[in-house]
């Protein structure tokens, strides 16, 4: 499967899983020319490789079509994070619910370490800015910092990045899973016991070899 086909397939799969309601969200991949991104306003079920829009590093379209309204967000992440080869932005319902409360996800489960050096803070929620603006892009980049790979966007959704498209998609899915667990705890009026930095560090080291032969 080509990179472009994989991008279309990933968008379709996230849409089918309910992470991209009403044509929301967007995905991109870094390219030699800049990045390729999903188009604006096109239902994911109808998307084809030809609909994807190639952009220069500054977001200038290099091919026909209108890039996602969040092209500034993707361009800013690629500029700031050389490790990012793919960016996934969703409006997954449970994580977005937390974002609408401007509340991040604390370190309630070791899988949160997939988002990077979360420490005691967990996955944060970036300050609010209007969608599609440079202000939003800069708030997101500042919250991600040098090593974090996922953040919530206040009153908006989720951003996840990865060294591969599959990695970014998997992380976006895991953020939604963690958000659901946290919301369940809150709904049950239970106080989560947060993992310590030492426990998170041990889990992160253990996950590095997960699924691989010793």
C-alpha cells in the first residue's frame, strides 16, 4: 500500500470508528516537498487518493484541491517537531468531552506513556484558540513541547503525532480509550490513583519491548 493509500485508509477507519464525526478531523503525512493532507469538507467515505492535497512546508497547496482548514496546525507541528512524520487530529467524542471541560487526562493507566514523557501531568489540554488559526497551531505546538506526542485541544479535540502513520493513528485511538476510562471514573465519583513518575518510567521501559522477542 502506498503512503497516500494508507492515509485514505486511516482516515476512513477513524471515521468508521466514530472519531471523525461530520467530516471533522484531519490527517497528514510528511513528504519530501512538505506534507500531504486530507481535503476540506469531503466525507471520508467518499475520499480518494486524488482528493489529498500536497502542501509546501508553509502550507501552500502544490496540487489542486482545498486542504483541511487545520493545515496551519499540521505545518506548525512539522516545523517544530522533526520527529513527527504523521499527524492525526480527531474529534473523538470522549476525549473531546474532556477537552470541552478544558481538562487533560491524568496518568491513570500505564498506556498513557505512549504519549511520551507525561510524568505526573498526564496528557494535557492545550489552551483554547479558534479552529484553523495560527494561534491554535502555536498553542498546540507549545503544549506538545519537545517530546510529548499527544494533547487535547480545548473545546475542540485531539492531536496525536508519530514516527509513522500507524503509530499516530494508534496513539489517537489510545487517547480516546484513556479518556473513556477517566470519564467512567468521574461518572462513578471515584478518585483515580495516579501512577508515580517512577511507575510510569518503569512501564515505559517495559513497553519498549512489548510484542518483540527477547
